[in-house]
């Protein structure tokens, strides 16, 4: 018993202080991790960054700091940490290879949250897909189309492909096609279209509205009306202009005529004569077989057919 007690005394006299220092480092380190986490969150919020990015950075920093505190505490206690660091590094490499695509999306998500090429509620086109931004996550971005379809786009596609942000500017140009018959007074058409655009309240007065001739075909002339509207009012302004232009041009009888196609078939004289004979033969009455039906004295359908044939033969 005395020997056991002596061994305990020797252990604490040799390694007890190291263990005590390790525990102190562990406790103090965890407290510092919490303080750093709170301070880092406040600093990032002052920079007005996205909340998702703030949460990710704070969580990532907290995990890294805790790992450093644990390794430091174990090293102070006398534990060989070289093997632990090697195992952690190996696991990190294996996880990185297994989650290569996910980590790529994660890095792309951080880039999106930092650079902010778009924000929530923006109407964008990402990798050929259009929709309104509903949610920006670290791994993907969620779009909602006008027909209420949800599209989830990986962040790597958003970073590696062109992004069209239709809400990136306060004003958006509205283009409406105008088609009139060839020979119409173009100057009067321009004046009428400009009057319609001036009467539309959603059209912006900050930028001039223009109507220019685009092209002419064999039977019509095509013009384009170009105006600007506030980005949230783009679709309403476009549809309003299209409807009002149609009504105004209809009242002025400026709508283009309906398209007409004339088809001419040419054939040699012999084929034409053959076609005429075949047509005449199709119209010639044919004799029908008479089916005698029993009757009670009233004329039958067969009698009517026979009389019709006889009349035809007599002619």
C-alpha cells in the first residue's frame, strides 16, 4: 500500500504539473474561443456582410481554434501529438478528396456571399436558368421561376458561368416591336408610338423614348419602340405598351394586312388533260345494283334508285 501511494506521489511530482497546466490551457482556451467567436461575429456584422457568410466564418474559426486548443493542451500534458496531427491531416485529405465537388460548391458559396453578384429577390439568369433568388446557401442557390417552379443551382455553376442580373440596375429598357404595311407614313407611325409611350405612367421620363426603323420586307415595315421603366415595373410596362400600341394602331387603321399565300401548280399538258378526264369520270353517275325489298305497297328505296337510274339512262 505504501509503495502504491509512493508511485502516485512520484507520478504527480513528475507529470502532475504538466497535467494541471494542460487542464488550465484547455479551460482557458475554450473560454477564449467563445470570446473570439462573439467578437468576430460583431466585427463581421459591422461590415454588413451576409448573415450566412457570417455564420460560416464564425463556425469555421471556432472549430479551428478548438482543435488548436486541444492539441496544445495534450502536448502540455506530455502526450505525443505528432501522431494525432498526422491522423487529422490524413483524415482531412481523405475527406477533401471524397467531397471534392461539395467543397468546390462551398468555396463558390463563400465567393458569392463575399462578392455579392446578386442578392435575395433579384431576378437573374444563372447557367441558362432564369428565376428570382429565393435563398443563397453555402452549397447552392435556390431560384423560383415565374411559373412557381423551384430550381436549385450548385454554387460552382453560378461562379463558373456568366450571371445575368436583370435587377442589377434601377432602370431596364423595354423594347416593343411595331409592324405596319409597306408604304405607310413612317413619321406618323413614330409620332403615334411616342404619344402612346408618353401616356404610359410606368415609362420613365429620365431617359428619352425612341422609335426607329429596323428593317423592311416585301410586304411590311418593322420598327422598334425603346423605352425605359423601373426594373420592378418592367413586365407591366412592356405589356401595357404592347396593348396600347395595338389599340392605337387599330383605331388609325395602321395594322398590317393579313399575310396571303398564293400557290400555283404547273404541270405538262398531257398530265393536265389526264387530270381533267379523271375529274370528269368521278362526276359521272354510276349504275347501282338494285336490291328488291319486300314492302306493303309503299315505294322502297330500291324503287327510287331504279327510277333514278332509268331517268339517267333516258337522258
